[in-house]
C-alpha cells in the first residue's frame, strides 16, 4: 500500500513546483491561489462485504458481514498562472479496512490524482487539457472465485475539452480523449479506448427564488480488450450453456447518454435518466441498462441536513447470462470507482456541522438487483457509515 502514498506525495511535489512558477510569473500580482484539504475518518458496517450474488438453486457461499474503518485524505490546488490560464491539481489517498477475518481480502487502498490546464480562448470559449489517474489496490484474495472479482485496477485518461457558451444561460462542452484500463486480477479484461463526449447545460439563476439547472449529454468509448471474445459454441468438454474463449479479440462499443433536471431553493430536488448500451462481440456482454435517479436535500431543525438519492437500474442482456464454473468475465471492466455499483440503490445522509471546519455525517446505503433474461440471481447489500470530516480551504 505504499503506492497510494507515493502518488499523493508526487502530486504535492508537482503542486509545489507550479506554486513556485506561478509566484515567479505574477510577483506583486493579486493572490490567485485557491486550495482545499480534506480529512475524513469513519467507521461503519457492511452486510455483504464480498458483494456476493445469490443464484437460485445454486451452491452459494455464505454472506460475510463485517465492521470496517475508512480514511480519506484529499486535496485540490488552483492558480492563475498567466493571463487567462488556470492550472488545477488534485490528489486523493484513501483506504478501507475490514475487521472480520473472512473479509480481510476486501481491504483496499485508493490513489487518485488529476491535472488540468485551462486556456481562455475568447469571452465565450475555453480550451482545457487534462489527465486523470485512478488506481485501486486490494488485498490478495484467499480463493480463486474472490480473486477473479477483486476491485483491483488502474485507469489512466488524458483528454482535451472545448467549452463554449453558445447563448445566455447555456454552455456546451465537447471532449476527446483516450483511456487505458488495467484489471490486475485478469489481464484479459484490460482495455484501451478512444473516447468522445458532449454535454449541454442550462442554468437559470434567480435572486431569492429557486435556481434551475438542466443538462443532457452523451459519451462513447471503443474498447479493445486484451483477451478473447467469449463464444457459446464450445468443445464437448465444456458443459452445455457455458461460454468459452473464441478466436477473436473482444471488442465493445460503449455508449452513455443522460438527461438531468435539478431545482435548488429551500430544498434541492432533482431527477435524471441515463441509458448505457454496451455492444460486444463477446457472448453475454451485450447489455442495455436504464438508470432512473431522484435526489433530495433539505435543512432540518437543529442544524441537521438531510440528503437522499435513489437509483433504479433495469438491465436487459441480449443473451442469457451464463452461470456456472466457467468464468464469463467480471462486472468490474467498466468500473470508475470502487464506491460505485451498477445496481439499484438508495442512499440517505444525515449531517451536522460540529464547528467551522468539522462535519459529522451518518450514511445508510441499500443495494439490490435482479439480473434479467431468466438468470435467477439476486443481490442485497447494506452499508452504514459514521464519519467526521475536517476541511481547510483558502
């Protein structure tokens, strides 16, 4: 777990170099530096630490529940390094440790960093070059089944973005980039992907009344995997109904589109819809997912704040999902964060300021899903987290 700390230290050193350069270039100019540092300490409980799915009529392993501890260190730094040019850096190091011996292999550390340089081209246009690094390090699993499902991966994603204000209240962004994804437990699930995205946002701000915000956009990735595409036409040694490696390399066309609407006044309310479509030449991997989301936040008496989010997922596979002893690929090929799950969920946060820089947060999350197309698989997971967050900002 030394590499997350190394990543954070490297980025802090880079921030120091940018800081020195900026001060040399703008000596005597107004102070344009902005930074934030955040530390989160928490303890919680997980009713399904291994994220085990239950197959109807199958020989299912027992669900493992465990208490856990969580630590997050995060920082951001922004500065105007020249006229119309802004540099932004960020770094996060985090870890989660489970107490139950049966859940030790779920211990995980996270390293994340980002760097962006934005140049104002005109009063209405901005060009941004950016890069993101995200890596998870999970403890070695005790058995082959859990080893294949470890959330242990690396993602690198450079990109260029053109932002444009076509009219009052509207802004448009167009992004092109590339992504390298390394899934360390099974290198067949590594992929590289050119990416493209576009997003249109509308904002209406008012004096004293509610603000409105709406957005719509799409993103696309063409993924070339390191391993073969799976086929259902297998040698007789493979049990009927299970998939096996075919002669072609796996390739996916991954499309995301979304629409969102949000109103912010005395209470925050929002709703959204997202459509994910993964077209794959690998058997069992072509899937359409529909996500419906709802958000709510409001201040309560006693200085409390309530925030809730619900997400309903409906998944439709073009082929029946193979179930059995032959591996058919894992569910983490598309993962962006180990805290995300492609499942229906409800999350409720209750928080209160303990002082100017400290905040107490209690969080409950419930996850569930049923896989469609006749695969009798169910999933239930509940997590509870109590954390204290300290923040320093300038």
